[in-house]
C-alpha cells in the first residue's frame, strides 16, 4: 500500500465502530487501534436522547441501564486468561470505562460503559458467544 492508500483506509475505518485492527497483505502489515477519546465520542451523540428520557417521569424512575453488545463475537471480561476481570458485580464504574471486550475474526472491540454507576448483574461469562444488542451488564445509575 502506498501512503495515500493507507490514509484513505484509516479514514474509512475511523467512520466505523471498529476500534482495533491488524492488517497483513503480502509484505505489508500494520496495526491500528483507536484511542479512548475516539472510542468514547459516540456517547456525546446520545446525550439528547438521555435528556428526553429524564423528561418522561415514568421512565425516569428506572435507574438500571443495560450495557449491550455492539457486535457479534466472543466476550472476554479480562485482558488475558491470567489477568483479573475488568469489572465484577458490585464494582463502581465511570462513563468511558472499559468493562470488557468482544473478539470476532481477530478484531477486538472494547466494551465501553456510557454510564456511571454500580454493576448489579454480569449477564455473560468469559468466553461466551454474544449477539448484537445482547445484554452484557446491568448498571444501577443511582
């Protein structure tokens, strides 16, 4: 790949939800990983929707929010088999905090919390296959 092709490729990846990618073709290879700030940008787009929920009193009483899978793959709750999990039930988390990751075809995507609160339920176990939109964690935002 020439430098312009690499720039065009990275620009197209930046517009997707892919956070980490390793590319090899012939004698060329590179590794790409978005930084935490870029991975957290989509949360800003959802703030107006969250404000709309608070305006409805019936929905405002529910303080438990689900963190859902954004892709199909294999869920991991730790950075490695010999490492401690990112979070456990009862753990306090912040918005933007990594709570796990999902791997599919050697592409690893971090699961980032968009809310601050306490993990009340871990719905999937390490190594479990997950579907798009599947509940991974329940978080009490009180």
